[in-house]
C-alpha cells in the first residue's frame, strides 16, 4: 500500500526510510497525488515546496 512521507510528502511503497529526506514517519491518510517530472517548471511543485521529481501527496490528512 502506498504511503506518504509526512515530512516531504513523497509517495513510497515499501520503504521504511524516505529516500528523499531520510524521514521515517509515513501516513496512509492522504488525498490525491501528483506526479512531478520537472519541479522547476511545476506550479504544484512550487506550492508543495518540492525540489525533486517524483510522486507526491497533494494533501495529507492531519487526523
Ligand atoms: Zn520524505
């Protein structure tokens, strides 16, 4: 099952450590995801503060 890194929102499948920020806290409670190919040209990447290509959770539920 996919899960999102709570720190940088990267979507991972089986990793226990985020390959991007080395975070170890994940949540399965997120809404939609976005595939970002070129962060420099992506408005979504700018809005999320994303700097590396990948698939990210747009919105993580707090509760
Ligand atoms: Zn992360």
